[in-house]
C-alpha cells in the first residue's frame, strides 16, 4: 500500500477510548527496543510518526494510527524491560489482554523478534498468548541487516523452532535500515486486513 495519509487517531488506555470507526486493525507487539516504531515508520514512509526512543518502556498506551482511512495500526507497550515497575507491567498486561480478548475489528498481530538472537521466553509467551485468542500472527525478525546472508536460513530455523511457529503463520525477516522485507510485510497486512493499496510497495 502506498501511504499518503496517516494520523495518530488516539492513545487509549482502556476500551472506552478505542476508536468507534470500524476499520480493520492490526496490532504490533514485541519486546521494548525490538524496533516496533522503526517498523511502523518504515511501512508508512515516515521518519517519526511512531516515536522511537532510547528509553525502553516509554510507550504506555495503545496508539491507534489511521492508515489511509482504511485500517488502524495499533502499537502496544513493549514488554520485557526490567526497569518498568511491577505495577506498570501489570497495568500494561491488563490493557493488552483487554484489547486482544475483546476487540472485534482486530484482524491479526505482528510479533516482532530480534533476528540476531533466539526469541526470548517473553516472545514465546506472547506468541502462545496470541494463539490462545486465535489471532493470526506475522512474525517479523527485525534488524536482519546485522545478520550475514549466509546465516539467514539458520536465523529462520531458530525463530521457527523456538516459537514452535504454527504452519498457518508466517515469518518475514526485516530491516528498517534497508527496507528489506517491507513488501512482504505489506502483502501480509493487506491480505489479513482485507484492504488493498493504490500501488505496489517497492523495497
């Protein structure tokens, strides 16, 4: 999809604040600093629409981005950052569970993992959590530009094996620096959300 118009619709802390426009929604989940904001910015061809931060755990709400008045990207708080208080982690968990378990327009989730390492226990738990709610998942291995092409097959196998990836879910290796994987991610997004773009996305 060629993105010309994108707006941050609302930052919601509870279901009462969710948008009422019934666009299909795709949520983005992953550990703090795994590259969620960088992925979103690359997908929408913006440098700073989704805020990147050197301070992990900064996203504390569900951020709904209106994409071309066709769908919402929903960026949720990152997990796994130890310096976020236990109370804050419980608050985030309740916020995310409420969204995942009740939101009818939700069509799928993009789970980001760092391709340089095996998925963490938190990543595995999140994948299992998404599957518990029968949510379609695209796993995106970020920062793949830092991995040699000779190790790509090994990287793919490691992610699939560690997550015990369901055969119905897909895996894409992605780089925010080079744009590698962008077209494949958009193809999954359009198919899953049931929307089409005006033109093809080029890497």
